[in-house]
C-alpha cells in the first residue's frame, strides 16, 4: 500500500463562526482561530479543515458563497486568512478549505447576471426552466431543505433550481464555461498555498437528463428528489475533468462529500488509480442511531456497514473516518449516553472509529464530549433547514412540542453551538453579551480548560489515541478485520501489518458484558496500551462503555 502524508494525518474540523471570537462581536473569526492554533497542535493534529470563510450573505452559514476569492466580513480579511495559513504552516500543520461548487449564493455576481435577462451570456450558468402550463414548478422535486426545489423569478418568468435554500441556486455543470471558471478559482487557492479541499455536496452536481417528474405514489406536494440528482450517471465525466484540471497538478488532500455513493461504485470516486478524490465522506453509518432504531444503536448493522467500507476499499482506496461534523448532532448525545455515562460513552465511541483504516476526522468540541442542546423556541435556532421544517410542519398542524422534539434530536445547530473553552461567561468563546448562537448551558461542566487539568478526561483520551496512532504504523496501514461479529454489545476488530497485530475492543452499551476472544487466550504476550471506562484487568468481562486497545 502506498504511503502518503494524508493517510497518516489526523484532521480537526473548525466551524469558524463558533470556534473563537477575537473581537467581541459574538461571532468566531480567523484571528480567533489563530489564537487557538497552539491548542490544536498540542492535541496532535496534522491537518485543519476550515468550513467556508468566503464572502457570503450567510443564509446557510457560509455555504451560500457570493465571492469565492474574498473573505466574509464577519471572519476578517484576506490578509487574516493569509496570516492563518502562514501560522498553520509555521506549526507544521496543513490547512484544507471547504469548497462549495454545486451552487452559489443568489447574491453572487454570476447569478445576478444570470437572472438579469434570458439573453444574458450567463443565463445558462444556472438551471432555469419555464413553468408548466398551470404555472407550477417545472417538476415535482423537493428541496433537501424542504419545500419545492424551484423558485419563481418574476422578471424572467422562469424558475431556477435550488436543491438547498432558495438563496442557493444550483450551477449548471453542463455548461463548459461554468466548469472552467470553477477550475480557475480552485487553482487560484492552491497557488496561494492551501493544502487541499473538502468538497461540499459534490455528488449532486449532475442532474437527471430532462429533469422529469419523479414517481409520486403517495401524492406528496413535492417528492424527495435524490433519485434526480444524487450520484447520477455521467457525473464522473465532470469529476475526472475537474481532477485533471486542478487536483492532479498539486500535492493536496481532497475529500468529497459524497452522499449516495456505494462501496460497490466507489472506484471512480476514491481508487488510488482512477479516483477523483483521495477519500469521500459516506453517510451509511449515520443512519444507524436512535432516529430509525427506536432510540438505541443498531450494532449489528453498524458492524456490517463499517466493515463493508473497510474491506471494500482495502488495497484500492482510503476511508474518511468520522462520527461528527457541522451537519450532524453530537455523537455522545445520539450514539452514546450524555447523562449517566457521558465521559465513558464519549471515549468508547472515539476509540471505536479512530483506529479503523482511514484518516480520522475530529470535529471541534468532539474531543471534550460536547453535547446536543435544547433551546425552547424556534427563534433561538439559526439552521435554515430546521426553520423551514418548523414552518412547513406548523402549517400542517403539528404542535410546537412535537416539532421541537425532532429539532432537538436531529437539528444541525446541535453541533454549531460555540466552542466551550472555559467556565467564564459565554464559555470563554466571546466577551459579547449575546453570541450568534446560544452557548450550551453545560459549559461549566464541559470545557477545554477543565479537561486539560484532568488525567482521565475525554480530551486526554483523544491525545493518547492520536499519539498511539502516530507511534504504530499498523494503526495506519494495517489490515482491518472484524472479530466477535455476533456479540450484542461489543464492537471488536484487529489491525494487522506483517507480524504486528492490535486488537480494539469497545463495549458500546451502558451494560456490563462478558466475552471470550481467542487472541487474548492464545497470544504469547498481551500488552494493554489504552483503556477507558474500566481497568481492563479481566480478559472476559467489560464495564459499561469500556474501551481497550491491545498489542498482541
């Protein structure tokens, strides 16, 4: 297997609006990030991924870009970004940035031109269609953010497509000029010295030919439209061209957000020979918690899904390992137990995903076990998708209480609350009286400063895991094999490279459990290198949410 720097890296994702506020306006910024680079480095991080910091009206927290080559005023200036890049490199880390090229903001100059006239040369840079005879939308597709995927423009008397917010019109990737403009912009950033991209919503850039109505057996107002735009046939012509015109000419790390990609069809996405990206974020495993399984982790399906990706990419591609990001609720509140076993379950989940084959991604606050939040009113929330959901469900007659239960469990703002640095006001994130999104009330119990002082903290566990992975090649390049496949409480696997072998054992439930493992019985020598949630003395019993890593 080819050795390369991004395989050996550990990545830390920063959501800049919530990370650190340097100027007291209640909003995180680039200078705030610079202040905290030493913390990130001390954690053991190699690569920082920063969410969009481009100029944006901020309808969807920066994922609606109005200028790809300018910085959002909330965050600072291009000079601040240049300083950030320099300071990251000075600390021997790398910086990758989020790239949103399925759509722009409706305030981007390209779209302003596009909607100015049907005759404008940029009109075809976006996806415009005439109404149906009854003046309704061109098709029955639903937006991923609820409601129709089309918005009517009075001046042109046409609809434009928006798979996400109405302020996020989709670019027309069929237009060669659009692609050329995007490639030119991407090369501009790489020439500036960034170390790669995480590419947002990239599996949606190709739409089904003809944009037909989708089957609607349930007579819905609008039909979930993934079958019309997710990983469509022909997308790889675009992806291959993009790689050849951009990534292939630089030593960079590339990660595609690739909803709908299967392991069976992953070659053109991530194979070392022909893949468009170094790795992709796939989301199959994220469906296997409470919202679909009655409130408990579906461990058999989790083992099957993660093992399928581990073995499916073995020797061919590379996995991106993650439990959290800016679009997901907090893992300790969903897969774990953030009340009775907060610390234990956070460590257990961390251990489970971190030592598989792939590059681990840690989302800010995950390393201290930050939890979901329960704001009482929809006005306390910022997430455009949840606000749309609330409005539509209210119109359908659902009660406030019922809707809030869904938002508390699934809303993206769960992971976007300000970073909890210490126990002072606003968790040390800001000196402002009001922050852009409310701080989680548990910040006095859960914060960085407190955990830096505790030997058995979640933070110290992450530091130990990172150092263990950096010390042993087998934990990077070793073969993954599932063991104890039928055990109802334990996720167990080995990593093997030459004559080296490691065993990872994790009890992912709040119960004591027993087990028998042949490796622990037969090995000449067993060395327990990492343990949490128990003492690891017994080779047949585990405490609730206990995690162990053995060298055997």
